[in-house]
């Protein structure tokens, strides 16, 4: 079986909202959902929304189904864009490091529930954003394209 | 706003194009003509075979099962006995196509099993400006003759297709011919697929002339024509529609009054479905209605839907987000996902 | 059963039908109101085609009838059929499909109306130099010319030369007076394949054929037409101006029955200025910096190429070995150079990048004594040590510290360690209180690779690490050469995690900057 390569199209709004959330969260991790759609072999990340985790620490953030689903539905209603839906997760690392093994395990696990690949974005302390793509339980290679806001 | 689905209609039209049948029909016609023209006796009668019928008018649809050849006997006079001539034609053709020729009531049928189609040879004699074909042949070979003008319908079809244009500035954008084909397909689907397509072709002709249709899409033309036929057919049960090729004549059909009434009911249903489809704003729901209206191809090895659904539609008329673009998921993953 | 046209396409079709367009499933044709700046409102008739690229690319739009007198000039493709107009160029930028303005019927129609208004107004303020697109393309010719050298020529025929590849033609600035050759029945070889250089000045409509050239050149066109008819000239190089932009249109011309057939070709300016456009911002600063590269093996060869591409022109390349077939995998030079001295092989590669290699010297030598090392430092601003040999590196380091920071001379030492897991660059001598990152002990490898015989052992470093080391070294060299001095004394790129701190994480590790630098920051 060949492992398909996935393109990731990141709108500027996604990076800027994640960076802003990271700054606001200070030394604690925060995270949330990526909203977008799948388009011709690409994952398009259009918006990032924050989902609060009251138990977040300096080294962990957890996506809770109930809170996350509520946040997703609220955002889909507010944004009222016909193509939007859940396409992955994001969270911040107060340290200067990219996705951990735990991070990859979690997105791989989540990806088993979807036909299309999921995207994980990790914001590092140096304002870099690293990406992983998981599809049906496997990490896939990816190419990142950034769109500037118009 | 209506879902007009013009690209789908274009594909539907190409799905009912005769395709290979066209080549086969051409070839079968040629073979039969050659045999007739080679016969001494027929040559003396001035035989001049002519392709007529829906195939000639470019309004035939897949599958073309029969092709009509009009065997004009230009030198024939009133002494001609059609029974004897048909016997002779049968004999001549049987020599050339052994076992494939059948003498019919008013014509001779030649089967082309390889092509899965047959050629019907009708003999005709001149009568002033017109032609006559035998109406009823008695046992002694004598017959009463009836006036006919099969080439006139070809001319009228060409004219109508130039008169009714999708784009006023484009002579090649005729809508009459495509709409006739779609009406024939609707008839095959909703009434039956026996002979009788000509009857509805003539009705379509009248619908265009009566309403002087001028629409933006094939969907709209088809809907209005179906409505006109549905409304008019009950009035024609007894006499049939006027024959556009001969003044003061009407088109006769072998169908019984009950059959025509039943056909009228079916066309009323079809027209209603078309109107509903045309008014539908959701293009997938509209596409499924058009698909039901136009049914499947007839007499093909595999019957295929004539009207293709757009890629982004499910068969039940719901919309799937197309293969190139898929909406993000409506739900987050179950349970908890911990990131460290 | 598949079907053309996605949901977006069907939606737009329906919306256009609602705006009076008729649709045959391929083309939509309908009315388009627009305002002529001089003649006022009118209605054009346009044809819109949504092909399989929609909505990722805009629909194709053609004008069937502008509805008012209008000369179509710019921003329109060549027509597919004579007697029609080509597709309008409505949007130059790419848009993500969900934001593309062309999926909205009103934006689409407004854009077309705007196009018609702009065309009627003569495209004021438009300076796009794309005259090639309006002519049939000649894809088999690439015309090379030096804009600086041709700047003064107009209305003359010049000689051409065969370029580096069969499709390339070089237009020289050697003018040729053909007049003497007229009268004669046969043309000499020197009077063939000439290019005509001329200036169209400011253009207000595209060149769509010979008539347009004739009109623009005035009386000079007569001579040119004769040259073309005689087979003397088969190439035109026409300067032109749109707004403030200047450009050149290259055309191949030939005589055909009833006239002159004109096709456009790709062309490129070979002047130094244009060739250096992509060298980076520091190129002009680097042109006068003298740099020596000691060791023209894997790291040295790629570093030489990168520095040369960045604008460095004074280079001394030093190496005492020949290029072996096994080297090629991790070397700038290819198999055709096997057997050459590595320093000379690198120089010849640089000459392929740009012919300006007069100040690039290749030496077949070793730097074995302090005297030689100091001599090298005296004659160069920067010595890049790419030997990968501890002995040579310490010799250069010793010489640099002996000369002291006051000399302004620096040695930049680049190496790859731990089979490519560690890429390291150090700058010597230290400035102020600069410190270095701790060295990594050499890990003994039991089964070292060796080519047949008893040469040096072959390292297992992958080519990627070599190129990374060359890249990191050049970063430091350029930082130093431009006087930016923003980088610390040691940079280590950890490409594979090591047990020894601070190399336990992937990524770049930097040494502490000098104390005074920290105060300033």
C-alpha cells in the first residue's frame, strides 16, 4: 500500500489565532479545534478555535468531547460557512519543542474515527508552528502551504 | 432560483445519441439500395431508394431498431399492382439477404442480425407533386393508395431547428431536434417503446409552433413541451394531430382510444414531474427527478440511466460534498485526546 | 456515471440563467450591461465557459459582441478561431476556491464590465509588459540578449550566434550593414540569420502581426521587410515601453505567401544586472570580499558554489586531491570531472554557473605550515576551512589566533560529525568574551568503510548533511563578510539526537554571544 502524501493549506488566520492564544495562555498549554475542509487531497485549515481545558498544565492540554463538540457547534453556527467542519486539533507548547510522541499518538488515535486525514498543529515557544497529519491511525508525510490573509 | 442542470442535459442527450447505430443504419440502407437498384425490373420502374424516417431527420434515439427506406418507383403508373411489386422486391432481397427477408403487410423487412436492426422497404409511386404508398393490399395484389410526403417532415424538422435557437446569434444552437429526442425518450420511458414515436414527434412540432417557445435552457423547453402534449393529447384521441406535411390530413395511429387516453395520463404525470424538477432549487433533488423522467436507455445491452446525476449528488437526491471538496466533519473525536 | 461540473459550477450556471443567460451545457451566453466612458451605457453579449478547472480557476469569458464600438487591445488571449475574440484575462492572481471572486455571478459580471470599460479607456496606468501573449508562440526558440549592450541600437541588423543549447539564439551587438550584399544573387553566410534590433516606443495596443510592426516602425519597416523577404533577417528584437515599464519583445519572422509571418518567442536578458537579480541582497557587497576555501571536497565544493551564486567573485580554491568516482555522490562536480584536481573541477563548475570566474583561482596544494596558513589569511578576508581534518583545522585556528582579532581576518571552520547527525561551524578567533560550544568526542566506529587499497577511511555522512554543513558555513561566512556579525562563535545543527548535552534535541544550538553584545541587545 502506498502512503498518500497530504497537502496542508493553512490560512493566515489559523496561525495568527493560535499564536495569539499561546501568548494569552502564558506558561500553560492551551489548545482547540481546527476548522476547515478537505479539498483535492489537501487539508484546508481555515479557522482555529480555542477549547478551554480547566485542567491544563505547563505540559498538557486535553480535548474533552463534550466541551469540544459544544465549541464546534457554536463556531459552525457563528461562522456559517458551508464547508466548515472539524479537521483536527491544535495546542501550544510553552517550550521550544515540536509534537511529542504523546501528541502523535493522540492524533493517530483520533484519525481512526474519520475517513479523511486529521491535522495536528503544535505551536512552539519560538512562535514556530509544526504540523502532523494522521490518516486512519498512521502518521502521513505532508507539505505545508501558507495562505496570507487578503 | 431553479436548478437548470444544463451540463447534465447535454450528457443525457449524448447518452441517447444513436452512436454505432448511425453507422449501421447508413450501411444497411446502402446495401439494400444497391440490391434494389441492380434489379432489372425495378430499374425499368425507375427505382430511386431514399432514406426517410426519424433516422433521416436526426431525431432517432438509441437504440435505433428500424430504418425506413422509401423505394420510389419514378416510372410507375396507375397500373402498378403493389402486391406483385412487393412480392418481387421480397424475392430480389431474399436472394441478396437469404433468410433475413420478411414480407410484411405493406412493406418488406430486411433483418441485419449483426447490427440488431432492420430495414423496412416501402414502395411508392408518383402522384402529381406527391407520392403515394399502398394503404391496404388486397389478396389479388390490388391496393388503395394513400398520399404521403415523407421528405416534407425532414424539411420541416430542419426549418424548426433553425427557427428555435438557444442562442439567437448561433444558427447551430437549434433546440427543436434535441427536444424531440428527449420527448421520444420520455415516451419510451412513460408510455411504451413500440412504434409510435412519430406521433409524439409531430406533437412536439405543434407544441413549438403553437407556443413559439423561447427559453434559456433545454430543461425549460422540455417541460413546456411535455405540458403542451399532456394538455392537448386528450383532445386528439379521436382524430390525431394535424399532419404538418399534408394539408387537411391528420396523423393516424394504430393505438386504440383507450391506449391514447392512457398515454395522455402518463404524459400528464411526466409533465408534472418535469415542472416540479424545473422549479426545484436544490440541484440534486432536481437531478433525481430528471433522472426519473428520462429513465434508462432502451434495448441496450445494459440499461443505463439517461440523465447522469452530478458527482456531488447521492442517488437519493441528497448532496454529498463533491470528491474534490469535502466539508469538514460535523463531530469532534469521541472521548478525550490528551496532548503533552 | 460521472458528470462534469461540480456543485459550485451548477450554482453559478443557475445564477447566470437567472440573469438572462442561456445555457447549452457548455457555454452560457447572455447580456452584459456596461458603461463606455465616452459613449455611455450599452449592452454587450458575452459567452461564459466553466471548464473542469472551475472553481479553482476563473471561468473563460469571451466577448461575442461589445454592443458599442470597441477596439480590443490588452488583457485578452489569442482567439482559438479567426474572426472571434479570445478569452479575457480577468484575474491575474490566484485565489483559494472558497474566496474566489469568480464564483459569485455579480462579481464575475462586474469584472467583465470593468474589463470592457478599461478597454474602452485604453487601460490607463496599465504597465504589464506581456506583448508575447498576443502572438502565436514559437516554442522552439529562446532568444538571449544583453539589454545593456543593445540599449543604444535601433533600426539596425546585428549578428546572432548559436547559444548553449540548440533552442537558444544569442543576439550580439555586432551590427552588420547588409546594403552591400543587395544586388548579389546569393547571400553570403554572414548576411544570414541576422536579428533586427529596434524600438517600438510606448505601445498602446498589442502587436498582433506584421502590420502592427510596420505601423509602429514607420519608414524603417520598408528596409526590414526587404531583409526578411530576402532571408537576411529572421529574428526581431523590439524594445517597448508600457507606462514606466520597459521590456523586449522577441519575434521570429519568415516570409510566407502574401506577407510576413510573425511568432513570439521566449527571451531573456543576459546582462550581469539581470543575472544577479536572484543572487540575494548581499551580492554587491560580496563581490569584493576575498575568500579562500581550504578543502574542495564535499562541504568545500558546495560551499564554493553557494558563495559564488551569492555574489562572491574573489575565491581561492585549495585542494591537493583528484576527484574519484566515489566522491561524486557528495561533490558538486559530476562524473565528467573524474580525474581532475578537485579545486579545478569546482572552478569549472562555477564557470558553468556564470562565466565571470576571472578572479576564481584553483590551487593544487595543501596548507601544511603556519607560514602558509598565515600567508593565506593575509591575502584573504575569510578562510573557510572545509578540510574536515583535525590537523589542518588546528593549524588554521592557531594561525588565526596568532594574528589576533585586530587583524580582521577570520577562519570559519565547518565540519560534519557523527555520520551526519552533527553539523558544526565555528568562527575563529573569538570576539570579546565569546565562548564555544563543547566539542563532541569522536565515537569509535568498528567497521569503518574504506575504498579498495589503503586510502583515508570513507565517512558514512549522507549527502544531505554535507549540503547542510555547506549551507551553515555560508551563513556564517556571509554574516562575517557583510559585517553584520549577528551570529555567535559556534553553531551546531543537531540532525540526530546525541546523548551529550546540549545536543540532546533536534535543531540549532548556538553558543553564548559575547558579553558586550548581550548588553547592547
